[in-house]
């Protein structure tokens, strides 16, 4: 059996689970593929592929060109980049792994504090032999707005309240009673953008949320506001965001997700001084990776025994 482990950017996959127990030929791909054709060519000889979240897409067009593929394991319980229905039609079993979301909530606060207190600029100044640069802002008494008050959004507001922030939220089906039970005030959609000193996005990417934050919404925000996105890049209109950052529409953005990943070299968000940018590391933590790869090995063992577990149904 030949197994391909994809997108192991840190080169840690083999050290975090007992792959030797499978008695298989395991190959690790550390770099992102340049596109579907490159991925298909590289994976043509593998029966099992372990995908890291949504880094490598598997649409029907790719799956149809991988006739040897029999098992596709994705880290996490869902993967919008895999056409599960097409996989089932082609006889490919798709399985997931365990997951927990607190690393993303923790990174969200790392980004908020970095943007509010200008931490990247201060660190860079010290490294270059300088000292204080610019004037940051504190958070106590400020308004934290959350777009999407699910599990992650709620976790973020809990920290915001500990900092002494006023917490407001909007999502399509959020009721005032549900928000109040979480110590948050439910507001109208436009009011969320108008009042937020920090606006943090926590919605799932779908056709309804793609471009949910566009030029109009950014135009409602305070020029002193910080926009934070650890959800999915396409929720925010990237061109409109760059325009708001360069034109003074908002003070800064703190981003972990982008329309295209890895973020292309030369992309404006790599160099804008008021953009704090991390390379989609919300879920990248040792403890979660241990769950991912341990469960992936279990998935492969169970599938080989004819009793697959954690199968995805679409």
C-alpha cells in the first residue's frame, strides 16, 4: 500500500503518529502543489492520500483522474475542498479525524493584540536596533463585534469580556435571547460594522457568506477599527479590503486566511504596514496535529480491515 501525506509544511507528520505500524510505503509532500494537474500527476500512484484540511482541493475533475485512489483521509471532520459525492461515486472512501477549535480562538486574540498594540512593528524596531514605534490602543471599554456567534465566536467574546470589552454580534439566525445568554448584545447587521472597534469574523464559508464583507460593509466601519479574519479569506472582498487599508477606511486588518493560499509572492497584503498577516495557522498547533495524524493512522487501519470509521457523507 502506498500512502501520500500532503502539505506537511512543517515536516512533522511522521514524528506525530506511528506510521510504521501500517507497514506501508509512506511518502510526505511538504510543498503545496501548483494546481490540479500537478497534484494529479504526483498522486497517480497512491491508493491512500492524507490531506491537511483544505490545502489541496479534490474536486470531481481531480478524483476522476486518480483511478488508483481508494481512501482519502482529511484532517478534521469536514472538508469543503473535497467533492465527497464524486468520491463515493468513484468508489473512494473519505474519512475525517478528530478536531477542536480552541487553537483558532487563541490565535484570533494573538492577532487582535498584535494589531491593537502594534506588536509586529515594535518587534521589528527592536530587532533593527531601534525602540518604540507608533502608538497602539488598549481594549478595555472598546467594542468587540463578532460576525457569527457560534462556537468560535462565543469563545472569542469570552476573552473580550475578560478584557472589559463590550461585546456585540450578528448572524443570520441569532436571537437577542441567545446572544444575551452568552453575555453578548445582538445587533442589526449594519450596526455591527458601525459600532465595532474590533470586528472578528467567525462564519463558515458558503455561497451565502462569500463576499459577505464587501466595500459597503467596510465603508460603514470606523477609520480607527481593526478587522480580524481567522475564518475563510473569501468571506471578505479582498480587493475592497486592500482599498480600505490603503485609503484609510479602517485602521488595520489582522488576517490568517486569504483568497488564494499560500499567499502569492508580491501580494499587497504581504507588505501593507497596517496588515498583520499569518500563514493560515489558526489550527496549526502540536496538540491538534497529534490528533490529526493519530486519527489518520487509525482511519487507514480501520479501512484496510474493512470497517472504515469517521466516514464523511457529504
